[in-house]
């Protein structure tokens, strides 16, 4: 799906020459004359507009489909808008440039709320932002960095050029995605495979017509079979190397996106600290304790960035929780920020941490993990970055089994980032006693 720049006349190794990816004209012809499907879903030459609750349900099924192999790019409209022309970048132009390479969605302001209710703010898209949902989206373990979000202000300043540069970026990424992925040989056989098959059919036809000596044809078939076996082995070896390289590339991209998000969070926290310091020359006050979990994500960004990471799975658990002592949950997070993290960084001693726990009515203990964690399925395993991690500690409050009163905060320490990662709270996870 690529062609060399016409201005370049390569000699010898062309691997380093610039090229422009494009969509073959035959693909455009297919779209023009017949119903077309992508990942088993009907696809059109223009973006699909998601407006109703039924549309949102369809979109959720699409992005969660384990068989999906193509990116889904969702362009959101301003709050309250259903004018499909009000996206931050012209999605119709993008659609025409990469027809068949991916699926483009426009979601209205009202529909964005319904999507957010299901996947949470961290994995949703709204207010003219653009999010790419890549294949392999699993709600409970979805990493926001693996499904990149571009905010409207970033789109307008993309590469110092603006929305047009962002549009070209999206087009290039969608086109590039068509030459990587699972079972490409099965989806679209290579030229050598087609040529080999045609030759086999031709030989068989000649044999049936008696036009060639059967013995010679038998030898030719035997040789062809041997060559086919050799070629298949080479194809399998190449595919394995390509898949490995593709996996490594995706892991690197996730790391880069995680770093960008972390830097953004740190900057937000720094700005908040600077404002507080300007307002008062005294030591900065303790973080205000909200009376609900409604704005937990924003509160965490402002107050915990750089010290405590709350995974999307934990944020969704909080959203569904009936836990009544909201203040205790926030205090537990602050104890981790102000005492546990500094203790792990060797900035304060353990006694200070234990005293803070005692004053808050909390205990820090190993949780139901280690060798026996598998007895409870994947409850104690979370995806952090590109790898699975085991939750090995928890803060304990009340032991009540009633979710309104019992408190648990499950976490692990990440050495690489020197941060606490919260995998679930405020309710109990399953134990052998549950």
C-alpha cells in the first residue's frame, strides 16, 4: 500500500528513500460499487455518526470486539453539538484519503456522555478531542496511553503547523496500520502466493487435458511442493520477525505516550502548587478532601501526579462503589503520597508512615497475591504500561463485608517510576474467605 515518491529515482537499496503511503484505486472502486466490510462490520466512505444510545452501544461493541484488527478513530463534537462539521479537524477529508484503512467515527456531544458513563473519562472522548481506539481494547485492563487521545488545543498546534498537520498524521498512521497486524497473509495473499497457486492450477489443467507428459508433470509438482514448503518456512520466519518488531514498536509507543501523560500531569500539579505558593508564603495547605468520588480523576491529577497513579480499573470500581466514608478513601491516597512514597524513596522513615496510618485508622498489609493469587483469576493482576503486574499490598480500614463500610485500597510499588500504582479500591477483592 505504498509507492515511492515519483521525484526519486532509487538505485540499489531503496529502504531509506522517502515514500508516500496511498490507498490503491481498486479499494476505492470496491467502495463505490459494492457493500464493504471491515472487521466484519459494514464500513462506508464517510465517517459514521454516533448520535443515539443504540449507536453508542454499537460503538462499544466495535471497540471491544476481540477480532478487530483496525484502528477506530473517534472525532468528538463540542458539548451539546450534533453538527458533524464541528470536529477539531475535518474527518471527512481524512476519510477520503484513507478509505478502507480504518474506521472513522463522529460522536455527538450528548452521545459522548453515554460513552463516558460506560468506559469512564480516562478512556472516553469529548469536547472536540480525538481518540484512537487500537485493536485489543479490554475495558478492565485498558491503558489510556495505549489508545491515544489528542486534545483540541494540541491538534491546533500540532507540530507547530496546526490541524492540517494532525490530519496528515492520522492519515499516515491509518494507512501504515494496514501493513501490519495478525494473519496478513491470510487476509491478503502475497503476489508470490497468488503466482504459485496460478501455476499449480495451470499445471493441473494441462495434466487433465493430456498436454504434458504425466511423469514430467509429477516431477514438476514434486519440485513445486518442495519449493512451496521452503517458501512457506521463510514466510513464517519473516512473519514472526515482523510480529516481534511490531510488538516492540507498540510497546515503545505506549512508553512514549505514558511519559507524555506523566509529564502533563506533573506540569498540572506544578501549576497548582505555584498558584498556592503565590497565594500564601506559608507551607502549602493539605489537599482539600472532596465529599464525593465524582471528580476523583481530576483531583488525582492535581494532587497525586508524580507519586500515586490510579489505574482506570480502580477509577471504575470507585464509580460503582457504595462506600460511604468518602473522606477515608481520599485520606488513604494522601497517606500514600505523603508518607509511603517518601518512605520508599528513602526520604522519611517507616515510623512516620506507620504513625500516619494509625492516625487515619488504616493498616498496611500484604494482600491475597503471590503464588495463590491465581486462585482468584485475574483480580490481583493488572496491566500497567505494556506488562501485567501483580497487586501485592493493600491498606485496610474497616473489615465489614458490607460494601458501604468495608474499606480496602490495593496497590503495588513501581520501581521504574518510583510511584505507587493503585489497582482497586475502596471495596474488598475476592479472597479465599470470601
